[in-house]
C-alpha cells in the first residue's frame, strides 16, 4: 500500500484511536489535570486521528457514511488551533464515548477493503484486482 492509499490513513486512524483508548484505561478524568504527559499524548494521538481523516478522499469517505469523517477532522482543527484552550472534559468524553464506536467502524472498513481488494477476476488469462461493490459481487 502506498502512502496515498486511503486504507493507510484508515490504519493510522485506527492505530492512534486504539492507543488513546488504551492510555485512558484504568484512569479517570482527573488524571488529565494532573498528568501532563497523558494530556499531551492524548492530544497528539487525537490530532493524528483527525489529520488522517482529513487526508482520506471524499470518494472513499462516501462508501462509509457511518463514519463522522468531517467531525473527526474538525477535532484535529480544534486541537491544533485551540491549543491554548483545550477543554479536557470534551476530550475525555470523545475518547471515552466516541472512539470505541469509531474504532469498530474503522475495523469494519479494513475488513471490507481487505476482502474487496483480495477478489480477483480473470480476464484473458490475466489476473486483475477488482473492487467488489459494497453488498456483494
């Protein structure tokens, strides 16, 4: 997969979202106020999730409307441009409430794309990769 492949960006989103969720496991919201490394790490992880979402082309996004692509990208903008006023209550709520379903959606996309990309069609004795439309062959 090349860097321009949208699936690379989906993997980046998934990896960083999973890491953020794992970082807050067994922690409370109060830890964001007392653990500077934790809040810096979470902000950075979420910036990457948002930037990766922003880099995914609209035609790819259209295949997966259940993902709030624009909201995820906007989160990155909020974190970057509002760096001096990050509301950790909102950040905590996003990581606790919004990331787990996002992770599930991203996992589904990766599974679907892996299946679609592995389907081959034989045409004139030459194997060609064929993207199967969502919902079947």
